[in-house]
C-alpha cells in the first residue's frame, strides 16, 4: 500500500490542449495538428510569461505527439518538461532491438544519445534544450523509453518511443516570445524526431553494435557465479581514463592494453562477440599489489564500475563485476544508526553498546566498519577496498603494535582477522588493493601484482613469504551474521513545506525533503542524475510500503529491486524527471546516510 502521506505519483493534473476545453493527460485527444499549436502560440505573442501554462497537455505534430508535461513559472525558473511520443509505426524500430529488457535499455540509451546530438545539430542546445543522455555508462534513464507495439499506452495506441527533455520556453524579459517558441516547438523538435527517433534515419549497424555490446556485457556478468568468479577483465581492455573527471578511455602510448596472467585466464562464450578471454577474479580474498602509479587503483576502479554496462569503445565494455559488488571506504563524520559493530569494535571506553551503535560523527575506523556491516546486511557478495581510502587501524595491527598496545586496551579488531570468515561463513568475497601491509598475504587466496599496468599472478611467491612468521597474532576468526534492521518509514520523509522535494547537488549530495544526504564518499556514482534516481528510489521504498516498520531493510530493498528491474516507469510515477535508475546497494548507501533515519529493532 502507498505510504499515507502520498498517493501514487502526484495525482491528476488539469491541462489544456491549447484553446480547447481543459482535459487531463488521459482524457480526450490531442489537438489535431501543428496548426493549432502554431495558432495558440501566435495568440500568446507578448503576453505575460504565465500564459505558457495554457499550452499544457498534448498536441499532434507531423509524425509524433508533443506533450507539455510541466510548465515554466517565469524565464528564470527551471525549464519546462516536454515529452515527444513517436508511434511504433513511425519509429519503425526492428523488434529484435528491444526483444529483452537488456536490449531495450541499450536501445533507449542509444536513442537518447542520438537525440542529444540532434538537439545540438538543430541549434536547440544553444537555447538551453537538454536531453539527458548520460556518459560512458548505459543506464535506464528517465529521458527515453521504448514501449513495444504489443503494449498499449493509454491515449496513444499500441507502442511508442518517448523522449523527455527540458526546454526553456522563449521570452523577452517576462513576456512570451511566440515566434521563437514556434521555431523551437514546431521546427527544431520535429527535426530531432526525424533524425534520432526514426530507425530509417539511424545507422542500423551502429545501433545493433551498441545493443549487442550491452547484451554481451550482461551475459558475461550473469555467467560469473557459475564460473566461481566475482569479476572479469578482458584481454585488450583499456582501463585507464583520461582524467579524474573524464571517464573516456585514455589514448596514446600510455594506454596499455590489459593482458591476463595465464594462471587466471578464462574464456567465455558470449551471444554476439563469441569466445572472449580475460582475467577472471575468483571468489575468496584477492589482493592487488604493486608499486605506486602502476595501475592497482585503476584496476580496482574498473571492477567497481563493472556493475554497469558501458558504451562501445569505452575500453571496459567487457570488464564486469557481479551486481552485488560494493566499494567500501572510510568516511570521517558520517552518521551511523543502530548498526551492529561488535565484530570490529568489541568495547568502547565510555561503555557504549557496540552491537547497537549509533553516532552522528563517526571516525574513519567506525565509519568503515559500519559500511562493511551495512553492505553485508543489504546482500553484498563482493567488497572492494583500496588502502588509500581505508582506515589503517581497521585494516591491520602489526606485530610491533600488538606488542606495544595490549589487546585489552585496543577495542578495534582489524579486517585482516575477519576477511576469511566473511567468505567462509557468509559467502562474501573481498578484493583489496594493498601496497603497504604484507600481513594480508597470510589470508589471501590469490595475489595479483600490477607492474606498469601489466598484471602478474604472484600467489605462490606471496605464500612463500607468508610462511615466515611475522610474530603477529590473529585477534579474531569469526564474523557474525548481521542483525537486520527495520527502518521507520516516517523518518524517510521527502516533504519540505508540504511538497515532495528530491534533487541533487552535483555529485556530492541528495536533497531529500528538508535533509541533505552526503554522497561524497559513496563510490561509484555516475553523475548528478544518478543521485536523483537514488533519491526517487528512496521515496519509492516508502510509497510502496516496502519500508513499513515491520519489514527488514534487506527485504524492502529486494522488493525495490524488482520494481527497478522493470525500467524507469516506477520512478517516473513519482516525478517526471531526468534520472538514472540505481541499484539497491546505492539506495541502501544513501538511506544509511540519511540524517533523520530512525531504525526499529
């Protein structure tokens, strides 16, 4: 059942078809031709900017339907939200391109990218028109959907392609510039439809290559469990990126193609690419070692983004990881709400309960411990940790420190003593980048050394070194099962001044009602629209009753995942907005950082 403070979506809205009687989007029919829209616009020339509200609703233009979903209060307000609906018989998309959910997601991503290019070519981008096409990753996005012909959309007949975009409506000061609006809506947007949303205008081979690349990535990811792997990196992959803010592949002599060590080489048959060979990262505990600047963190970055599909020629198209992979790092200052940390923190100087731990300002070690426990609680299968962003005192206490500080004086139990139990007792594998602590060789199943971006399997050498005792004593040998928490849905409140407010501040924070959720330390996140999707998914958890005070967080997240697997529709029902559909682990990370979260146990 929907949460009592909300209905589904935002309720019916009254719109106008341009001079006709008011009607809701599901009533009546759109105006019969673009002439009506042209006439309506010309009647608004020089009128107050608010007159644009009279255009809300649906209009028939040649070959598609224009829907003005949300207006624009004034020239300085957020742009209007428009949708272009192209019937299936006009789009002429070959059915094999959207035959599965994975293919359909790839196709919509491709169409959004071509639409963004068409907006640029038409000159509409110069007037602020924006299509959210995304970057190197291929997500379900709110900007584009394909409905197969066998499915009917209310008021529009069988099948359609829908493109949603943000359009600043032209004005002179606070007056309507109708001639500019007519050029934009009646000339530029039809060109976008003709160039990007009709298959005959597209490069058919390019479309198929895009769709097949994504399909192969999904097939490879699905094959990992039966192969006993947590990740795979193909031969010839280009893992380095151009910069920390540019996710496109590095070019030139520094872009070293990946070569798998023979000991880890695996061959997989894919639907389109055929047999593909590369390095399989096995289940268990894997160390990635090597000198500084030799590619350790670059390899780990490829694994953490391996949960997402990529565009062709990204260089990492077939570098994949299991979907249940979570990156862990220390995060000074984060909030922790009733998390069982006693595996890592066995006592506190002040006598607090570490099995029911809460704080508004966690240290690096307690924040990392909480993130590990939260990930396991949410159902993570693989943890990724880079020592550069980890809390040293939670990672290791070496023999000298053990000798200097007695265990009864040290509340922390380091991960090195728990990582084996995570896999043995809970099936949770760990991949760690290590350059400074050799004690992890004692617990590693596999050790990969990166040398000038070339990997080598040095497991046997590491085992030889580990056979020489360091004098360090193990401080634990069992990681307990997580205590499953039950979030209080009334604490997950997206309302501000009586209205739903879900936005993103760049890639740093989600504004959720009157609260700000810091996402700076959550990795990976793709872009600002990805954060918007996470916020909308948090709201969906409550609206659909998946968090009801009785159901555990893990159970609620699984129900959410079922909804998100069907595409962008569930989030569009909350708000017609640009977003990328997130995973349940990304939603869990945000929810656990929500300042007002209250947990029932």
